[in-house]
C-alpha cells in the first residue's frame, strides 16, 4: 500500500486555500486575488512499503524515464513517458492504471531515429520534441513520420502543451534563449507567431528565475467559465526544483498560486503532470535519477472540482 510523505505544505496554508476557494465560489470576475487557483492545495508524495518514493512505473537499470503526461480515459489513467534506453534513441510509451498508482507494462506508441521526448496528447494527436522541434503524431497512425508543427530553428523548444482558446489551438512550451529559458506560446495555425509569456513570481515567498517543464490544461470553473491551469517546475535560488501551480483566464496573463510551491522539500521534481481521478488529484513528475514519482491529494471542497 502506498504511504504519504510530508512536504513544506502545512495545515494553516490548507485552511487559507480552502477559505480562498469558498470566497471565490461564484464567477471569479477579472482576476486579482480570485484568479482560478481556488481550491488548489499542496500534494504529498506517495511512498512504498519501505518508505522510498513510490515508482508507479518501475524502471529497468539500463533505461531512464522522463516527461510524464497523464490523462484520464474511461475512468483509468494513461501515463505517457519518455523512455530513454542507454543504447538507443528515446521514444514515447504509455502505461495504464485503474487507480493511478500501480501501472501495467509500458508499450511504445511513437518512435523516431532522432529520438522523441516530452509527450503531450490532445484530440487524438501526440505532440513531442524531436531535436528541438515540436512534432505531431496521429495516434491512429503511430508508424507515420512525425510532422514538424513548431520548428526550433536554433532555439530549441521543450515541454509542449496544446490547448484550445476560443476555438483556436495554441502550443505552449519552453524555449532556450541563450543561457535563459523562456515560457512561450504560438498558434498552431501560425507557428511563426511565437510570443513570450511570464508568470509573476511571489516575492520573498517563491521566485524561480524561469518556468521549467510546464503542462497547460484547459478546465471549466464551477461557474462555467474556461480557465487554463498550469503545473510547472522552478528552481528558486538555483536549488532543488519544486513544483508550482499557476492559472489564467485568457492563456496570456498568469498568476501563481499564493502558497506555491505545491510540492517542495529536499528533493527535485521536474516535468510535472496533473490529473484528476474521481475525487483524487494525482501529480506525476520526473526525478533526476530517471524515475517517475507520484504525489496525491483528495478534493475536500466542491469548489476544487473543476
């Protein structure tokens, strides 16, 4: 049975978060203190019987895993990961689980001689990174050659997400700009129109220099309004990478959750992915040792359930 570990999250912050959720129970308006972080709460890492970080997908010694992306299909979790053997290019594989914790065997869903990493699935299409470009693979035709949808052209992209905003598909990703990493987006129908975004830090609380490994999802508030929710990693002060949460009503102006990080402590977690299975919220992440970890929380307030 999985056990939970404690993080820097504490009961006072949880009470404040739930109060924020209740205060924002109606239409959240134009943002400010009621931006759609309502009901979000800190996560607890799951541990195995020996007290070690639980591995939902066991890793062979000669292979590294990374970039988990979870989605719920017909009441089960599909977990896509980058699989990188020591002696072969990385490829994308998927495993399935009824409880979101114990997964079956991985099966490959997309390969390429140049390697594929950072999977994201939307509308039957698998998006991934190949040599710094964002590419797309039709999951009904996994043997087809991945098509470039956003070319890096010397400034490589990473961690793509694709969401619909007012009927238009947008790619969110990070992009290397010299020594820096930028959080960017571009419309899928005009990939040359790349714009740089920002997530204002929380001064004196949690202020990483860059957004790392973001995952963007579209959701709906209790009032029926579209909201864009993002989990990402950050390294404040250059230390261990923590997992944070941010949200936006328009996909452009983002605000951090006031109690970030959602998952912190003395370990590094990268490339987070968030999924809801019933009233349980599951957070998957990559570890520096090439393993996948998982954390969990349980919805306790109706305002959380969107």
